[in-house]
C-alpha cells in the first residue's frame, strides 16, 4: 500500500486527507462515498468532494485504477504490482 514516501515520490504532498484515505482502507477497492462516510464517522471535517478529488489525483498519479459501472458508480482499485486477479 502506498505511504508517505510513495506520495512524495510521485509528486503529491502528504496531506492529512490523502494519508487518511490510504491508511484507512485495508481493502484494495475504494469508493468515494464509503471513504467519505468512514472519514465522517472518524470525526474528519472533509466533505465528499475531498474524497472524489483525492481519488482523482491518485488516479492521475497511477496509484489507483478506476472501474466504472452502470449507473455512473465507480470503484478505485489500488494499482499494486503484487495484486493479481
């Protein structure tokens, strides 16, 4: 799983929302809505737009791959070299 060093290596600052999103998701599949709900339950003040924005940044940086589904929903999968389907 990516960490602070990895974020810096790819040119992203290690902000609290980015770290919380990475560190708080033990599964490989990330959904913006579920991330937002988890952060909210943990008392974070970030809004749902933060989860979407961070995931889009991770996608642009190659940390995650987006999987689009019917109805417009999407899940993001960690782009992990050790992960094989």
